[in-house]
C-alpha cells in the first residue's frame, strides 16, 4: 500500500471530520485508532488518518506519539504528512500544535510548515492571521470558555509562536489570492528569515485549493479539515489518486438498541441536548456526585438499560460555563475532565456489553475515552451526518458510531445521526 496522504489527528472526532472531508473529495480513506498494529488488515486506500488522543496531554508525549504515527505512515510510503488540529486551534501555550509541528517538520528535513485551521464550510476563516469563528474573532467566541483550553487570543501567529521553537510568520490573503506559486515563494522567504511555521490566511474554499497545492510541495503541513480538502483537491488534480473513488461498501443494517453520550460542553452540544429531550429520554450526569466518589456512572447505566429496549437514550455530563467553572474550581480542571471521561467510557462499555451497536458520542476527549475503552481498531467512513461528522463503521465488528466534534452538527444532531445508522 502506498499512501498519497498520511494524516495524524490530535483527537478522534477531528480525525473522523478529516476522514469525512477526504472521502467526500474522492480519496479512499480509513481512520485508525492509534498507531495500527502491523498486522491490522486495511483495505487499499489513498489516505490513512491515524487518530491520536494528543490534544490535551503533555507536549513531550504528544510529540512522541505523533512521531510514532509519522513513522508508521512513512513506512507505508506516505507522500505528504498532515497534522490535523482543531479548526478552533485548541491548544495552550505549552502546546501541542507548535511542538508537534516542529518535530514532524524537522524529522522530515523541512525548514517551514504551512499551518491553517481555516475550514470555511464550518465558518472558520483566517484573515491576517486572525481566526474567526462565524462572525466573531476566536477570543470572543464560545471557545474562550473551553473547559480544557480556553482560547483568549485570536492572533494565531502569536498563539503558535508562544508554543513553537522556531519563529512563526504569515502567508496573508493577498499572497493566497495570487495562487500557489506566490504562497510557495512566501514560504521560501519566511524560511530564509528563520521562521519554522507560517499561519496561512483562507476565507473561501478556493483559498484552500491554493494552500493545498502549495503545501504539497513540502512534506509536512498542519491544519484542520479545510487544509485536508485543499490537499485532497491538489492530489486529485495532480493525478496522484484515482479521483471520485467508488463509495465504500460499508455493510448492511445492524439494528438493535442505540445510545448517545455527550461530554462536550460546547454551546452547539448544549443546544443539541436540549433538542434531544423531545426525541428520547435524557439523563444528566451529576459531576459533583461522580467526583465525590458515588457510583454515578453505574446509576446512569442502569437508567439507560431500563430504557434502551424502547428506543435510543442520551446520557450527558455537559454543562454551561458557570457550572463547569464551579466543578473545576473544586476538583481541578484535568481531574474533573478525566473523571467524567472515565465515567462516560464505563457507561459506553456497559451499553455495548448489553447489545448497543449504534453509538453516538459528542466531544473529542469524550469520544477518545469511549473508543479506547471499547478497543475499536479502525473505521471505514460512511455518509455525512453534518459538516465534519460522518457515520463510521468499525472494521473488526458490526457497529455504527458517530464521533461528533463539540461544535459541529445541526440542532437535531442526535436524531439526524441515528437516522443514518440503520
Ligand atoms: N459538567 C462538566 N464539568 C466539567 N468538565 C466537564 C463537564 N462535562 C464534561 N466535562 C469535560 O469537558 C471536556 C470536554 O471535552 P471534549 O473534547 O469531550 O468536548 P469538546 O472540547 O467540546 O469537543 P471537541 O474537542 O470535539 O471540540 C472533557 O474532558 C469532559 O470530561
Ligand atoms: O477541526 C475541528 O473543528 C474538529 O474536527 C475538531 O477537531 C474539534 O475537536
């Protein structure tokens, strides 16, 4: 298997977002969970997205895991490596976007890497290095209250510079508008100035095609699904993959009980949970009980098992910024986050042990905890539920999943997802 594109994603929902984008753009794509074992049977594909859970771990661990993934992808002949990060640039001054990009770039012998989280389809645009989420700058968006990495600076040149070894420059929209050659020239000039990364502006899909073509002239780039779209278009245009790949045969209906789990505290997910109340029973996890050592996960599981015979259920830990802040003040941000993720994973394990084969999970860290606990090795990518969220089918057993990035999906996401998981 020779890969046109090897991708390393820093969380599982982000990986399925990218796998969805690549599939739609005509690349045969598989999403693996972690670095695959050498004996994992994979179909013939153009792209592999290795999903890591490295967004919110110490930077040195994120670098080590990303390098391991890069080595696996390079051993399969990956023509280009893309490090998939969040379209809202979720990171802290300690990393991990800068340290991982630095490491992958230097390992590949490159002087500079193009970096852009722009993804216009989900209203993430970058102008003069400033990231906009919809109509507002990043630092005024709900991401300012993210439970793990509050984003309080919209200037990504500054944000990335604080977490990078080498300096960071800008490829502005004026250069992008002139086409790939102008972007390549700008990257070369920035590299000569000693910059190791360049934030690239992009406002429209056509900007992504330019950035993809420019990025492909180097071995490593970093971005969100928009960059994936640009890279995929450039690969198809260059004849390096068979375009318009036939839709993968995902297998027939699975049926049986279905459940949804939400650990994301994003505004989008909070709204989707509220809407789900009209469609299915919803149980709110009580973080205070859980963190005080009571068996809240067991109680929620028992609640679900009493109901899943009659239809889907939703269990959510999600809460608004004030409640999240109160829990974090008492128990610490990471301890609270991990305890809630572990509870979700335990609930998922119990649900699957009782026959659930259709599972929707909201939140990247939450999805990571759940998928790890279930021990799922890889997914084929099915139809799109909403921008950035495909239906996934496990390669080793009959199970449907949807792993939703916190901010993605329409108001009725949970019902929309289950409709596409027969
Ligand atoms: N009520 C709560 N109080 C404090 N922390 C919570 C609460 N509910 C969930 N969390 C934690 O908040 C974090 C949410 O992160 P997660 O990645 O799952 O969602 P997200 O960041 O919105 O999604 P994405 O990464 O896909 O954008 C998790 O660590 C989760 O355990
Ligand atoms: O890029 C995005 O916004 C998503 O794929 C994601 O990674 C959110 O966690």
